[in-house]
């Protein structure tokens, strides 16, 4: 009699252990529990070999008594969760071989990666995507974005990634395309330590011509040794509250002294390097578990560094003509060499006491870009002249994150607590630019007509320098209470709080002189601005950032949210997840009056809105291995900080200027989706979905040309937009043991993973529709074409993986093909065609092989990227006329790495 209830309890416990809710939690699923799904225990050994097989287990319990345990074994996390999700496990991430998590995410159905790691979900820009780390929001080190770029997250610190495309009320309301929840490395179950290292080669960069500059002795680490610190006299001038101009409490002698502190030849002199170094990386990861009476304590730590080089030989043009006819207004060939160093470290602690789990995670990422550019081109405003531009820069992006998560189980009650603090910074000291001009006039008209000169007067050259600093703090916290009202009904209520504050300062200067001697105008940059030149020729310093009052701004976003959600099985095989979220948000962007002028010509932004955001997902199991999902929800998208301040920002990636619009308003979205899912075998599936979104006041980028023909991008609310489309995905394995009796094929299988997404979007602009630009109401048709697509949306996205892998040992060989059709990056200026990016086709090959040496596990990995040799193009087209905003060869890359596990 004693054994029977124990046996029954063990069966029930085994059902709980394989329940999808537990799996989903391990994979970083949303905070609320997945719908209760019991696990079926097959009645026979033959049935046990079948996936998703149904059956009963009967246990004799005396006369006319028996205990029957009935359930359904559903090991697939994607199937088990109550919403539409895609999951990248650690195995999936390893198969793609990507060095950062954004590279792996572009393999997910409906996702594309634009620029520096910004993820677009189903054609919606990064503003419509939400990135979380272990369920907590993240700040961004990017001046142009409030969303964090995912290319700063090395794949060695991420254990899994969940992408949820249907909205549920437990997530923040800024959810247009989807949420991306990154889960850091889990606490180990046994002690281990792993060392790794690798080298790489780029066909367009390694051992090829490029440009660089000295900088400091420690640049190779991504940390400056102090050479780029703001000089003490300049720092005092910054703190004075006065623009650094002659007459504004600064004498000519003061300015000369400041300038001489800025000489810093190590950051000014561009150097040619005919043999750019190879790429390399190194890392170490270790962990252990300490058991004690009531539980165990796990510790994991990882640290890594990568140093990569990239040279781009670019063509960058602009046109003033509506049909792009004639010669370009400006045309530059620029060689840009980037040295990117990423340093990361993670320290995590996990404590398990019975059913309760506590987790404390600390993450540090520093992403440094050392950039050198040399360009030669023409400008129609300077007929016959050749213009040479030289730029050097150092961009430090840094993220520090500490977060605490607690999961407490009390029978039917579950309590989830979370709290986090994150700080992101971006510093750009000594952004230098020099312009030299060659008139090409006969010697009789110009003695230096065949030479490049810089007279620091603006007509024949100039010199600039800028210091930028961005700091953002994000505090967040929340609590979720879930209660199982009945075996198939769980109610959840929750509260979430987040407070983001950002301060950004950019101080820009120009060196000016008049009547420089001809020999001096021909000096290289470090001699041109040497101590002697500054003193002898009265070279002065003018602060250009003081001219429009946009040198600095404060920004903040505070949200309070409460939600209620119910997950229930309405009838057998039909589950509903319904909820509503109330979210109150206050967003401010205020220019900082650095110079005590009593105000700014730039208006402050103060957006205060609250929303009720309902969401419902209905899941119907039409057959044991098939289900339909129907989702509908309302969500929002807020303007990003940088888009709300009319401060000029030079983007180093696109070499384009950006300026915000303080009059932007929130966007509101209505989302719906119908999805079919067929799980025909273990870890194998076919899915198809159709989706529709209606957007009120979508925020779109548009481009204009300044008087000096520089392309400037700003932002405005379009009246409305529609987005709709469909996607299909298939994942299938084929056992290869039937091909031959050879042992090689016994445990190998063919892996086929493919997905395709079709998306169509249309901006709707009608007669009388308006938009507001810097407080001025304007006709929306001046900025947007009716029927034009949303920026960033590709009509077609294709991902295919074809691989061979060993199921018993580590041995994988995978071909990965990615295609994205052209997409708009910005509206064209002054009625010109839109600016389109052409991502094209990319073919990669990744091979991973495990070997054992002296009883140690060694993993070898070979990667070959962009085997198709595709180019990058950002282009405007009108008939046969084309203008390349940016064009360059991407190059093929090859790398070899190894890791040793103890």
C-alpha cells in the first residue's frame, strides 16, 4: 500500500519534469507560465519510441481501484508556449558559428539585421523591436537609437535567445514587431573550464592596403592609455559655461593655449598600412557548483576579447536633380579602415533551494571602434577642384548590467521578482577632420594649382575636432504573481517599472586662420596645427556647436505598467491566453543650456501618454501534432531620444548627418496573425502564418541636402501605414544510416532548415494629411509618397541551412544561405527617388569538429563567410540614372578557431 502512492507520485513528478512550461522557462520564455500541458506516458515500449504519442498508465490500487495518469509529452518549446515564438538554443547559435548574437538572429524566420546589429522583425524597423536581457530592459550606447545594437553581444555570453512575435500583456507596450529576450549562460551542473582562440582573414582587408593612425600604446586592447583624455585646460573651459570663442571670456592667448593642448599628433596623423593585420580572438569560460544541505550554488564566469579589421573602398555620391540626371553634385571615393575591439566579461551566481531559484548576473561589454578615413572627390560647388578629406576617430561603446531574478514556488502560487540596473556609455574623443583642396589651375593662375593645400579659411580647406559623450542609466524592476485557479486555468497579475535617463554632449570646433603662407598651407595635419604654427600664424579656435544651441541634451523615459493575464483551456485542445496592460509613460528631451543664454531656439519635447493594450492568443490543437494560433493585440512605438533633438550628429557608419524633430508623436499599432503549426516529428516542424499590422503615425526617416550638398537625415510622422505578409518555415532531419553499412553514416543525419517571409507595406498619404516638422505643420505629401514602403522593409527574406551532423559526437558541416530583397533606408530628398539598400545573397559555410586529446575535449571550427562575394549598395535609381549613396565590396572572410575544455 505504501509503494502505490509513491509510484503514482513519481509518475506525476516525471510528468512535471517534461512539461513544456519547465522547458520554456529554461529557454528564456516569457515570465508567465505556459498553459498547463500534461505529459502522456506511453503504455508500451514501442509507443515510448514515438513522439507525442498518447496513452494511459494504469496502476492497480485495490479492488475496483486504479490510478490513471494521462497526459501529452510535448518536448518542443516553440509548440508549448502560449504565443508565437522562435527559439535559438545554444546548439542553434553554435551551428551558425556567428561571433555575435545579431548574426545568429538573422537566420530566424522574418528577421533581418540592418547596420550595426539592429534587428528588424517582419519588415518593421528596430524601433518596433524590444530587446531584453534575462527579461529586463537594456539601455543603448548608440546616439541614434534607444534600442541596444545586438552586435555588441558576443555569442559566448548568450545561452539562448527567444523571439516572440505575438504580443502578450506581460511585455512592455513598445512591441510592434516582436521582443528578443537574450538569456545569458546558465549555471553549470558540474565544474568546467574552457579556453578558446581563433584567427581570421578578410579578402578585402587582411594584408591589404588600409589606413590607420597611432592613437595610444594600448589601443589593441580597446582601452586608451589616457592619450585621448580631455586636456585639463579644455576641461576647465568646458566647465566654464561659456562657448569657446574669442571674446566670450576667452582671449586669443587662452585659445592658443587650448589649441596647443589639442595638437595630439598621435590622433591627427593618418598613416598608410599596406599590410592590415589578421583578425583574432581569445576567451575563457569556467564554472562550478557548490552543493549544500538544502540546495546548491552555481557560479559561472566568462571573459573574451576579439580584434577585427575591416577596410571598405567606398563610393559616396549625392545629386540635386530630381531625376538624378547629369553628373553627381558630390562624388567621393573613400577608403575607410575600422579596427573593432570587443571585450566582454560575465559573472553569474545561481542559488537553488528546493523549488525556489535565485539568480544574480553581471555583464560587462566594451565595444571600441578605431576608424581612419581618406577620401578624394569632387563637389559641383567647387568646379574643377579635387577635394581630399581625412578623418580619424575613436568610438567607445560600453554596457554594464547587473540584475537579480527570483522565482519562488508555493504550491499553486508562483512569484517572480526581477530588478536590474544598467549603464551604457559612448565616448568619442578627438573626432578629427581635415580637408585639403587642389584647384588644378595653371601655375600662372595658382602657383599651388597642382598641390593639395589647406588654408584653414573654409574656401580651400578646413580642420575640425569634436568631443562627444553619452551616458545612459536604466533602472527597472517588476513582480509577477501567478496562481493556478484550477488544473487548466492560471491567472497572472504583474507590475513593471523602468526609468531611463540619458545625457548627451557634443562639443565641436573649427580651426581658422587667414593669410597663411603658401608653404604652411601644404603642411600635413600634425605640422599644420603644431604649436609653432598656432603661435606664429594666429590660428584660432571657434566652437561651432555654440551656434544653434544643440550642443547637449537631457532625455528621460519613465514607465509604470500593470497587467492582468489569464491562461486557460476553454475546452479540450483549445487554449486561450488573454490579457490587458495599462502603461503610463512620460518621455522628455530637453536641450541643455550649456552657455547660460537663458534658453534655446530648439523646443523641448514632453510626451506624456497612457494606454490600455489588450492582447489575446487562441491556440487550437486540431490534431495531436497540429495546431492553429490566432492572435490580436494593440501596441505602441515611441520616438527614440536622438530623433527628438535637433542636434546634428555625424554617423560614422553611413558618413551621413542626422538631425532630430522635437515634434514627433507616438505610433499606435493594431496587430493580428493566423498561424498553422505541424510538428510531425521530434524537433521537426512545418509552420505557415499570415500577419497584418495597421500603424497610426509611423515614424519615418527622410533625407534632405544642406547648402554644402551634405546629405542630412531627419524624422517625421507619416499619417498611416499598413503592413501585411506571410511566412513559412520547415525543419526536417533525414537519417543517413541507410546509405551505407559504414560506421561513418551510422549516427549521421542531414539537416534541412529553411524559411521564407514575404512582407508588403504601404504608407498612406491622403489629401489634407499633415505632419509636424520642428513645430511647423506641413503637407505630408512633401515628405511621403502614397503607397511607398516603410523604411527598412524587404519584400522577401530567405534563410536556408543545409547541414550534415553526427548525433553521437560533435561533427557538423553547414551551408547557410541568406537573401534579403532591396529595402528603403530613407525617403529621397526634394522629391527624388527613395534611397534603397541592396543586401543581396550571402552564402556561408561553417564546420565544427570535436576531437579528444589526452582525455580533453577540443572543438575545432572553420568559417567561410560571404562566399558569393556580394557588395554593399545604398542607391537611388531613376530610369537609367543612378546615384550611389554608399557602395563597397564586403569581402570574403575565413576564420579558424579552437576551444579546449577541462
